[in-house]
């Protein structure tokens, strides 16, 4: 699988790698690829993925994950329509999409990318992959439900509370100005009353943007695999104010067909195909 990722990175314009290198993926960490989606508006953000190489023993294979949340422009280019509630431009995150919708998007991208090795597939991140991407390397528990809310006071921006300026897009004073009846985070203003363009805030240590706030992000997993009723969402959203819901370890969940009113989006992973 590592060799397949190495080969795929090697044939893109964005990265230069030794496709004959040994199987260790350490030299690939931080490499990125850009996927050209026909029909994307000129100047709009392209689908870009960054290589993450979890440490040995983590149980997570190397994978590439979206640098940004999937945008409305990218969704329109692939799916031919825009379901979003907040249609503010092509670089805003797509929302009003269900887990089923996101899987249909991934299937179409898999069909579009002609040079994709057979071992690799575009898909949603697993709950473990998403945790690694946000910086949670050590979580106790076997399922998302068992891990939910177990690590307190660790946020995508760090450990500071109240959240410092530029932490992300949450329900702030800008949202309150738009809707005075809405509860909000006092003394915090990210300048966005609802969703924000992807890339609006500083990236994390892996070069990934907005893993907290903006829109919830669907993951592959069942919240409780034995029940198999609800899929996992991570990362909080623009309308949230409560400390616990902003924790990196917080999990939301919803049925695969559920579409939130402007709050559910996703980012893609390129990695090994899953059962």
C-alpha cells in the first residue's frame, strides 16, 4: 500500500519522490498531491491532499487526507449540483450532505482519477485517521463511542480556554450580530456569521486546515459498530459554543441519510480501500 501511495505521488506535478525507494513511508510525510477536477471554477481551490505517516504501532497505515474540507466548487464539479444552504462561493465548504452523499462523491472521484493504483481509494477518513490528523495520537477505547469525550481540554488549536483569537469558525459575535437571538461565544469574533471559506485559519502541524469549527466532518465509522445505526462526525461546526463540543475528542453521530441544515460536510482521504 505504501508503494502504491509512493507511485501515485510520483506521477503528480506537485511532488517529486523516488518511486523505487524502500517501503518505509517516512520520506513521504508532508508530501501533497493536487487532483484536477474538470469543471472547477477558475481560481477556486483544488482538491489537495497531504501525506500523513502515523508512527509504527499506532495501527494506522499511512494515508493522504484533504488539506481542506471539500468545497462547494469541488462538489459542483463532481456531482453537478450544489446542495449547500450557505452558497457564498466555490471555496466555502459544501454542507447539507449526508454520509450517503459523501460516499457517492468519493465513488465518482475514484472513477474520474485514471492513474489511481488498484490498492488505493478515495473515501472518508476513519475515526482513527481523523484523530491522528487533529493531533490525538493516544486515545483509550476500541470504538468511537468508547473514545467519545474521553480527552478533556484538548482542542484543535491547543489547550487554551477561552479560545484564543483565530482558533476557528465557531458561533461568535459575528453570528450574534446576524442573529441576536442566538447564544454565542462572548469576546470571540472570527468575522464569519456562518460558514467560512476553507483555509481561513492557520493550519495545524500537518498543514491541514479547519479541523475544528466550520462544518462537522463525516467519518467512515459507525459510532457503535455493534448497533450499526449512526455514523461518526468530528470537528464541531460554526454554530457551536459549548466547551465540551469543541474538544477534539468529541464525537457527534447521525444516520447515514441525515442532512443537517448547513452544518455537515467532510474531507476526503486517499488510502487503502476498506471492507
